[in-house]
C-alpha cells in the first residue's frame, strides 16, 4: 500500500522514497501517528496489534479474538526512557493477513 495523491510514476516514486507506504496481505492502516507521547494507529478491524522493538521486554500488544480492534495506542515515553533504537507495528486480521508499518527510528 502506498500513499500517493495521484497515480503517476513521479508521485508514486516520491511517496516511496519518502517512506509513505506499508506492506499488507489484508489489514488496512488508516492512520499512523504520534501524539502526546503515544504511538497511535487506526486500522480496519484486526484481532491483534503488536508493538515490536529490539528489546523483547519493551514490546507490547493489544489483542481481541473477536477482531474488534480498530484503534490502539502504545507508550512512546517508555521506549525513549530505555534508549530503544526503533519500533514498528504489526497487525493481524482474522484470516491471518498481516500488515507492517515501516520502522520508526529515534
């Protein structure tokens, strides 16, 4: 999936270089942003969202086997306090389809 305001080679290439894309085999990421030291994501209904980091103890998740998750927030401050280098989010839908955000480097 790529965020591009028009379907042209130039715009798509610019969006790709700027990192305005994500990989998916099902779930849709509608919004992905940082607000008030929270990592926020809005998406199509999924059953799990995982915050992945290099440090296993800093990773986190939100799960609902009924696939009702459309918004999640994770504590960014905790990652900064522990000098984490980056994070990314992984989403899983009921069919096992997955979506991955690009890594966010501090």
